[in-house]
């Protein structure tokens, strides 16, 4: 079965590349994909199109495509990022297994387990190789970025609401090296403090009690956090280089680290000018 999954994994991407290459050649030659003479002419000019490979590493990129988040419960996470935060589903795929996908994602961890002479499961390494575990993915589109949700589950667990293969990490301080977070923009005309209160209330209504935003004031219990005044929901910086920046850190339904920011002038202009400089940079 895993060989079939390998074939599907590779052929799906191969088909996308093949279609893209054919379309590109057709566009350069001004002919349809079925026009043999045009294809030959386009193929002859293909080396010129490859000049993009001569640029710097950064010049060969076109931005960030997505942020990935491994989740414990796919349905719960998907509901949060779509129904609560308003993202739009791009697509979903899954049941991935087999050598190609296993090696693509997990080679470095397999080497580490071998070097330490421990079982792969001790490092949270699923067995996609033989199909004991499977990988499911869903992509969610926001205005300026895509978030990919991933779940590794045992093969006998159902897609969506099945249990995750590995236990969630219990040390989630953002100070740990390698920790990452997802940051969302809050619109300029939104009351930030009210937004955070509504976010927590809507999440709690859906049973997502893990969604908890920090407070600006010092609290040491959950009761104190909930009782803190609404004005403490966000920190608002009004001096220095970050003047105009407001933010708060918040845990998502999977325990993931989120940040919400509102960026007003003058720091908003600082980012806008940096983007202009970035887009105007030489490509070679």
C-alpha cells in the first residue's frame, strides 16, 4: 500500500510540474501545448529562461508560501482557523505514507535516533515508512499567507478527529530556541482589547478552552487572568522605534503560540518603506 501512496505523492507533484512547464513553454512560444513546432521552438529558447538560477539565493525566492502547524486534533484546529479566525480552506489531502514521504520529512530525525541508539518513537518519529502512521494535511488561506495544518495519526485512527500519534509538548515557553509562532494582523480600525475579549469568548463557546491570551498586568492564577481589566488585554507601544505597535501573545486550541498585532503609524510607515526597498532590490 505504501508504494501506491509513494506513487500518488510523487505523481501528483510531477503532474503539477509537468503542466506548469508545458504552460510556460507554450506561453513563450505563443502556441498551444499540442503544437509540436511551437514546442520545439520554445525548447530551443529554454536556456534563456533558466537565467533566474544565476541570481543570489534570496533573489530566487518569491516570499513565504505558508506556515505549518502540527496539531493534536485536526477538526478542532481547522474550526479555529476557519470558523473563528476567518480563514478559507484551500484544500485537504492525507493518508500519506511510504518511503518517499517518510524520508522527505524525517531523515534528519532518523539519523539522530540512530546516533543516540534509541528507538525512533522516543523522538516522536512516526512510521510513515511502513504505514503504521499516516499524515493528513489541510491548507487555510488568509489575506497574505497560508497556514498548513498537519496531523500524524496511527493508521487505525480516523482522519480529522482521530488522536495524534505523538503526545503534545508540555513546555511551550516562547523563550525556548526553535520555538515558532504565528502572527495575525488586526485591522487598524478595530478595538484591540475588545477583539481579544471576543476571541476568548467565541473560542470558549466552541469548547476551545485552551485559547487564552496573556495580560499586560501581572497575574499568577487563571482566575486573576480572567478578572484582569479589559484594558490589559494588549500592550500598546507609543515611543521609540516601535511607536504605533500593539500586541498580545495567545495560546491557540492546540497549545500553539499565536501573536496578534496592530501596526499603526509611525512604525507602519517603517515597514512599508522596508517593503518598498525589498521589492526594488536588484535580482542578480
